[in-house]
C-alpha cells in the first residue's frame, strides 16, 4: 500500500526535497498544517548539503500501519431515566465530560445528568467523549422507558472503538561540518479516515535544538472509520521516523548513537538519562553475529508536553471520623483512587484507613480527564490544597485528634498555579500546557531469527524524566505496560481495511495480533525525579512519554543486528526476510 522502494534507494544527492507525495489512498488531502521553524532555511540547507556533502544527508520514506486501541475491557454503557434525570454508568476516561456532552446532545439541563464510572479498564484515548455505546443506550432507554445496557462485542470494539491513523512520512535531515543538526524537513500524510487533525510532523518541532526545520502534516480523508487520539497522539509515529534518522546519521558520522543524541539534545533531564543509558552493560556488550540468530541493541529518545487541568478540585468531608475525598475523576487502573487517598493521608498525617476516596461521579467537584498525562499532576496538588484547608478549618496540626468531633466539616481545595505559571494563558477543554518537557530514553535489545524473520525483544531499559513519582509501584506498572504496547505497535499490530468497502478485516484477536506474555521482554524502569520543582508536588504525567520511543528503539536494534533498516511498521517477518535478501 505504501511501497516506494525507488525513493528509498535514491542517492542522497538526487536533489529532491521532501514534498507532499500523492497518497495511494482513495480520498482527498486536507492540509497542510505546520509547526515549522524557518522552513525556507531548512529546505535550502538540505539542498546545499545534497550537493556538497551527500554523506551528511539522511533521507527516507517511513510508514506506519493503523493501530487499533484494543482495550480488553470494551466500551460499555448502562443508561436509565428517573424523574427527568438521566443516569449513565459508563466505561469512560472523562466522566465529567461525558455528562456535559450528554446534556447537550439530549437536551437535558447539566444538573439533570449524572454519569458514573466505577471501573473503566483500558482506554488509551478511545473512551474520551460521547461514544456510540453511550448514544445508543441513552436513546433506547428514552424510547422504551426502561434501563438499557449496550456493550460492544470484540468485533465491534475493533471496528468502531478507535485507532491510531496510519501514516506515510517523508523525512530529510542534514548535518553540518561539525556534525551538528543543520536542518530537518518532514512531510507526514495522516490516514485518519473521516477524521482530520493529524499532528505527527509537528511534534518534531520540540526535539534536538533550534536548527531550521520544515514540518508539515497532511490529512488524507477517506470513507473509512475515523481515527481517534491514541496514547501520545502522533508521538510514537514521529519517533519511528525521526529516531531512526538520527540513528542513521550517527552511523554516517561514525559516532555513538547515544553520544550524538546527547550532543544534539539540549534537555538537561534527558542528559541524565543518556549518561545512565551509555553506562548500561547491554549497550557496550557483544552484538551482531553471522549465524541464524543475531543480537542487536538500539536506542531512541522522546519528549512530551506537560499537560494539566488547572481547575481541578478536591472536596474533603469529615464523616464519622473519616476524611472522605471526592472528585469527578475516574480510575482506569492506573491508580487515581489510590493516588488521591494517599495524597490526602500524607498531607494530613493520617493513616490511610482514616481516608476514603470516592471518585467516578460527574456530580462531584471538577476532576481531570484521564488522558494527556494530566491526571496525577492535576489531582495531587488539588488534594494537598484541600488537606491544608481542612487542617486550617480544624484549627490545628493534630488532625487525627480532632476528626471525631468534626463530623460534617467540609472544604474544597483547588489545583494551585505553578510557580512559573503556564505556557497557555487559558484553559481549552479542561487542559493547559505547563512549562517544561518530560523526557524518555529507551535502550532495547533484540534477537533476530534470520531464517524465520522473527524478532524477539530480550530486554528494554526505559529511562523516564517526569519529576517526582508519587506512587512508585503504580508508576512502574504503567511504564512497563507502555513498553509492551510499544512492542505491539512495532512488531505485530496492523489494522487492515478493505479499500473498496471500508470494512475492517482485522475484527478479532486472531487477525489483529497484540503482544502476549511470551512477547514481553525483561523491562527495567529508571526514574529521573528532578527538573519539575516549579510544579506543586514536583511531578508531572508519565503515561504517554513512556511509550513514545519504544518502536523506534526496537527498529534501531534490528538494524544493529542485521544491517537492514526497517522503514515500514509493523516489522513483519516477510518484510524482514525480504529486506535481508536485498
């Protein structure tokens, strides 16, 4: 579908600049949208480098297949009407937002809609709004005047649940005589079906210094189902192309790939991760080989914006000697309930048994969406502020001794402003951009079976710079899951659609392959906990930064093992075997 072998084999000095290539999808191109920096200078420098120093130019066409969200817990909703009030029990990442959208959609006052999300399960971005299961359940409940439950079965989930759009990325990168990044140009065609708003190329604006760059995203609009935000939207896709290009440039310049990234990257938090990664025994160990099984090690880096919900609130009420913390936030299994309870308990100096967290109801005080890595950095500071207010209301520091006589005392805390303020002076859809970037560096080790074309991940070291980690065990579980999801993106997952009818062909877990326990390598997570001292609580989100570089690090490891560069994702056995033959 995406093959352009001639372009990939074209000599670096061919004189062609990255430009929009008509996609072979049937549809219309909308765009471009761009977040470029001195685009004319970038193109000029790349052209000059092709003529004068072609060995310092890296070019390629990279593609990624659509990746389906595939939460094992499907979309589900139970709706019923009672005395003019709509009650919704729903698997959602945004319980407050769902209630607001339902009120607008069904013509009900906002105070007459109550949404609950007791247990959500996986979402990864596909349970962010008023999804089809909610609409169907509410409409049928109103029509029949009875409770109605709608649950997507597996083929419905894989068809209608959402997916990360496929992409075709044309990239050109040039280095100057000193080996520094001179220019970067990326054109990304995003195939999101009937949806628009791809942002793959734009994310390269924030990596590797201030060199001129032209970054353009194009939407290819077709009759297929719409894409949806997926854990780190555009990030793993951008890293797939950019981090392989940086790796290739390191080989061209005869430099260590970690050392080159450290030179180009001005982020001090990632510098600490590069130093850790370079000292790993696996990085300096034995590689390659000439037999059937070959071992390779690859590295990739990433960064991500720091998002938060600045109007998050936490309400604390003393009930029968127990502090009850309430907030309209939901727990997807990442531990929001635990994070809230422990933040309040620690701030008040109470045992956890004397704090109860009640979440997952839209009629509580405002809580953040579980998306954009904004939940914990919004929730914890609001909880601490509420605890401070409760201590003041009780008139002293010995809160435990005063609780039994304080039944009914209620306070509401709000997320304080960061010490240096925010990048955005406003809140858009419950989200603001804070100052500073999170960072990630991953080192992956693989074994490549050159006879069967199988790639077996052996180990992944994942370094994360996201400030203070509030709950270590929960954070490690989230980061390990992010690596597994990145392995699926790199090696297995490929949503296939009939080009004539638009029908999704990979509609079950036999045809759509996700990683299993046998595909999971040894995963080591290292947290660098400095750099966000200006944030209340000292920590920011890590759910997305943890998955961004995984696919690229695996691809670079495959190249290290075999000398063959994988341009198309997933790296299927047939693609690997064909690449080794050429």
